[in-house]
C-alpha cells in the first residue's frame, strides 16, 4: 500500500512469488483482478500484492500508479425513515444524520447577534458564559464577542457526550448528530465507554466518506424531522475536508490564541455526572494557573465558556460548577442574595438535611450552591426542576401502565435524577471547601472514598417508600408474596422447626433462620427453652428492612408484580407504623387479594393479620426472657457501619444481664443478612471470651485454591496494610467457616459467594449483558463485607465502629480504588 508502481504500454505476465503461494484464495482474487487490468508494459518484471491493493513494478520504473480495492458496500447497512423516503446508508449501522439545532431552540435569539443559540452571561460579576451548539463561523463570532468584552483568557468546555460532526455548507460548517429512527429528536447516550466521543466522531467521518464514494459523492441528511418537507437533503462530500469533527471546529480557531484552551467534559443529559467527570473538571482547575488560589490577583480571571446542544440543562450545570469555583477564588458575587431572583421553593428532602447536618460548614455549603443556582437560572433552575417533578409525582392519582412503564415510575425517576444532580453540587462544593486551599491533593473520587458515609447517604436517596400509601396492596398495584416463595428451605428444617434454614453455630448460642410465622416462632422458642438447651434469656434480632405481615397464619411481604424477587426496602429504623397501616388497610378492604405462594398465584381474603411486633409481644407473655429488636440490613451488600454498632450494643446489653444469653438472627430467607450478622456475632463473642486457636492452613488441592482460601487480590492488599493483618484474616476466615460449616453456597459462605459470583459474571456473557447489575453488586458488596469484618476484628472497643471506619478511611479509599480495578480485571 505504501509502494509505488510504474508501467509502460503492454500487459505483463504474472509471476507468483513464494509468499503469494501461501496466501490462499484471497491472493488468487488479487491475481485475477490484476490480470484484468490493462498494463502498458509487456516487460513488467514483477508484481507484488497485499491485502489492500496490487502493486505493479516495472523494470525501468518510468511511470508510477497504484490500484486500490473498491469499497465493499456489503459492510454497511442501509435503511429509511419511512416507506415514502429514499433508502440510504446508515451511520454506525443504524443511525440517521440529523441537523443538530433548530431555530426554535434559540429562546434568547442570540444566533445572529452572538453566533450561537442562547448565548448569555450569568448574573453578577463572574466571567461565566453559556451557549448552545454553534457552527464553525458562529464559534469564531463568539470568540470575537468575548474579545470585545475584554476577555483575555478563555477556557472553553464542551459538555456534550454524544458525537457531533460538521458538514460544509455555504462557506460554513453546520453541526449534525446521529439519531435513532425510533426517536429522531433524542441524542445518542450511553455509547461504548471504551471509545471517547472524539474517536466515535472520527469513525463516523470515515464512514461518511465511504458512503459518498458509493453514492456519487453525495450523502443524505435531515434538516426538518417534524414535517419532512423536502427531506432528506443531499450534501456533497468530496473528501474528509468537507467534514469536521468537534475538536477541529473548536481547536483550530483557538490555535492562534495562546491563552485560550479547549476541553471536552461529557455530561449526562439527566442525573449527576460520573465521579471521573468531576475528576476531569478538577484537572482543568489544576492545569490553569489563573484559577489557583496563588494566582496573580492583578490579572483578570479567565472567562469560562460552557456549551451543550441548546445551552440549557448541561450548560446550566457547567455554569453552576464555574460559579462555585469563582466563589472560592473571589468570594461572593457583587449581586447581593436578596437581589438575585431566587426560587422560593425549599427542597425539603431527608437526604439534603442529613447531608448538610454532617458536612463541615454544611449550611454555608448549601447557601453557596443556592446562590450559584439562582445566579445561573436564566434558562434553567435545578431546584425548580426538582420541585416541579415532585409536584407532578404527587399529583398522579391512580397509576397505570403504558408500554411497560408508568407515569409514577417516570416522574419518580425524573425527581431522583434532578435531586441527585443538586445533591452532587452540594457534595462538590464541600469538596472545594476542603481541597481548594490545598491545591487539590486529592481527586473528587478519592475524597469521596475518604468520606465513605456519603455513599451510604446517596444509596438511601429514594425515600419515597416512607410516603407510599398503604393501599398499594388493596388497589392491586403491588402483590403480597409469601415467605415460602422467597425462602427456599435449603437445609430442610421446615418440617421439624416449621421455618426454613434453621441452624446453629457449633458450640455457641447463636442461631439463624428465615422469617418465622407465629407457629414457627412458638416452636423455636420451645426448642430453645426446653430442658436440654435451657436458654432463659434470648435476644431475637430481625434484620429485614422490608414490610412483613402475618396474614391467616402465613408470612407475606409486598413486592412489585414484575419484580417478585426484588425487595422493597423501607429506609427507616422502626417501620412499625407503616406495617400497622398496611395491616389495617388489608383488614378494612374485605376483598379478595392476589398473593404469590410457593405453588402459584392465588386470590385470598384475609380474616386475621398481625405485625411482627405483635407476634413477639404474644411470645414475650409466654417467655419473659425474650427480647426483640429490629436492626435493618440491606440485602446483597455490606452492612452500614451503624449496623455493626447496633449489633454490638444489643449484644453487650444482653450479655451484661445474662452472660449465657442466646442470640437469634433472621432475614427473609436466612441466608445473606442472617449469615453476615451471625459472623459479626461470632467475632463479638470471641472478642469477649477469647479467640480459639487457629489451626494451620490445610493444603487445598482444587482449582483456584487461593481464591477458595479467600486470598483475593484486593483482600490481600488490605491485609498487608492492616496491623497484624494475616492473623486478622485467619480469625475472620475461621468465623466464616464456623458459621457456614462447609464451603457450599447452600450455607451462604462469603468466600464461596465471591468466587462463584465472579465466575458467573465473567463466564456467562449473555447473562453479563442482560443482568449484570445484581451479581456485580453482590461481588462488590461481598468484598466490602470481607473488608469490614477484617477491620471489625481490629476495632478499638472504646469507640464506635463508624468512628473507626472514618479514622482509617485512607485504607477504605485505597480499598475502593483497588476493588474497582480488581473487579474490572479479575479478583
């Protein structure tokens, strides 16, 4: 391909080489193609071919040429928007090229005067500018406008995550984006994370050039996707110079301006940016000396210019980030707070109140974000978006399904996405407070890991269950699912003990099981207080965070009809009031309700209904030594730090009354949460009574023996950091073995779960694509639990476990960084 060829007037005989003889049928095709070419030199000495094109070399080399293969059109897909429109080639195999911005999107009418739609400067004295997508000439006009306004240094940040290409048109380059046939108004998102938007744009340009060569240098694009008048339009493409990618449009005008810089910071259309996106923004601050606290105060601040498609949602988020940065550099804007048109809507969300209460200078962080939001609210107000979505959600009466989705589900998602965006602004401002004076020694993601409690808070952002009406069951929106359906009796104990998966830790007064009903509760209490066992004091710890009721003698929990296996957690420490309201509604309705049992769906009318607390009140009247507590734990993830503290305090109080107190744990199936709590209880009792002697490691002759022994890469790295880490790991492993007895998933052994889940995720590719989230969370949660158990063995008993986790948060930060990498590459 990089070799020239020359020939004279006559055809040359083909002389195959030794290399060509070994290239098979593909090379034979090249030979036949070459023999059909009219070569003008009969004395051609040799012909060298490769996969791209045959090359002819003549003896005297007077004339040079190269013959290239034709573009294989079979490699590309064709399609049409409707039967009335022509068929043509599709970008990336499925997309149409649509004009990016319409005239109606320019609400501020600034395209002609400033060069881009919705160009604006924020209120106050900060040099902050936002705009929609300009053309090449429009961007040059924007730069000229900024120069006239006295902006010597401009940092331009493109916030688009979708690919954009620009076609030559009337001396300008106009932006177009690929769109799907199902929704021509929606930009592409969630594309291949391994490829950047710039790489995708280069691939699109290569395809467009190929399409033009196959279609007489023309390609079809769409300008009017509402009425399709005179559509599609044809654009001429003679070479790559007729198409620009985003980097070329923005970087070339900046080339002659040494103080101007361009960055691409992809932001999502909805919700909060990724942590890595915040890290990239922090890197921009690091790379800009004039944005440092040590900057030359005699120089003006650089202008920050943000742009997305129409200059509204993502541009607004970028402007708020810029305003928070300038606030740290220059103090509050000259516009007083009472002069800024602030929203009167107060966002009264539990997650915001908890966050502000725990952040240093929390109220100041909140006020600064609210000022920034109001300052940048000319086109969009994030707080108003949260409030309006919440109002729409609350205003929906009876829910219904449209193509598999419901209005309530839609507006709940929109509310959570806008709330998440606002909460992340609060978190990022707290990060600026802490890290800006130190010149950002930590990235935003590292800082978040150092403050791991924020992750816990974000995980409980959806508190909608607290306000969910009790009538969801009687209205038929949710169904009651029996414990028998959810808890498979793997240990075959239901026949004798009337409850699934009943078991005891060997030589210890620790028991675990699934959720018992009133009959099973009576059987278990009789078993524990009989003459053989003789437990006079018993502490029963319920680990469920879902609502549970006994109806007609059978245990039920509410679930969504389409997700029977997915629990519905209630983010509250004491859900008795919610369970009582559900009970009263079921008894009051007096109608047949749909329930899911172990066998099938049934319709039942309930005559009796009891909460779990009522069942234990009855048993306490029979067994005065019984105590009951509810310590909610999340399923398939490590317990919160507070759970360790609550379990420890409950056990210490009971042991203080009676050192021979028995402890019983239950969750919905007696596996995940029950096993985790039993391991914590085992380690607690060993701390009090002394650890058993750890035997020497057995020689394990099985595949991946080190993983069977728990020697996962991330765990071993943490072990090497912890004081006396290898002894700590041996004690945790002994506790895991004692609780689970054998290495089998039937008993939910933590080490076995980690390796089996890892193999499931990595071996079953089809499963990986369709249902990766839950096993991936299980894998990460199991490793986190393993880490927490290691730390629990080392805890200083004078302080809470949560405090100790914060003290060693540098280890947790290190762990989080390592575990994510290990999860991606292996274990």
